[in-house]
C-alpha cells in the first residue's frame, strides 16, 4: 500500500504541480513575447510536460485502482474515495481531449506559422488547464479528507 500511495502522490505532484506552474507562472511570463516566439515556446514546453503527464496518469490510475482493490473495492470505499476517483477520471478525460485536439491543433499551427490559429488553440489549452487545475485541487482535497 505504501508504494502505491507513493506512486500516486508522485504522479499528482508532477501533474497538478506542473499545471499550477504552467498556468500561474509560465503563461503570464510569456505574454510579453510576440506570437512567433511565444507559441513555439509553449508548444515545445507543453510537448515535454504532456509526455510526463502521460507517465503520471498511468502511475496515478494504476496505483489508485490498486489501493481501492486493497481496501476491498469500490463497495468498501468511502464517498471521499469514490469522489476522488470520479474527479480523477474526469481529469484524465480532459487531458486526453487536450492532447487529441487543441494540442494537436497548436502544433499544426506552429508548424505552419499560423499564429491566429495557434493562439486560438492555446486559448483552449489554457482554459482546459485551468479547469483541470481546479479539478486537481478539489481531488487532492478529497484525498486528504478521505484519510480522515
């Protein structure tokens, strides 16, 4: 159980901490750059971050479901754990959508030098990251409350 909890928390630190950094520090700092400098930088940064998030998501899901199984399954889990799992799965769905659509659009726009299209894709990404950051904070709160 301790290794599963460690993997779970490590994945959450990477994902939620990375979103906090990107949304609250990186995004405001790069606003001074013109789109031809800003968008390639953000696309490259996001490519690395989203790859790490993929690893974190696998670790979080595997460890989370393992811990639930060790507790006796969802039937034995309290409402905080069930809420945490539901929130986490919603976050994964948002992440998959972000990678499949707006991030792909951002990369294509940057490759084509289409800054208005890239800016629109980046705006969608910013919104999805903000939503997932809020979800992440709520899910972490559920995790703390589940522990009593």
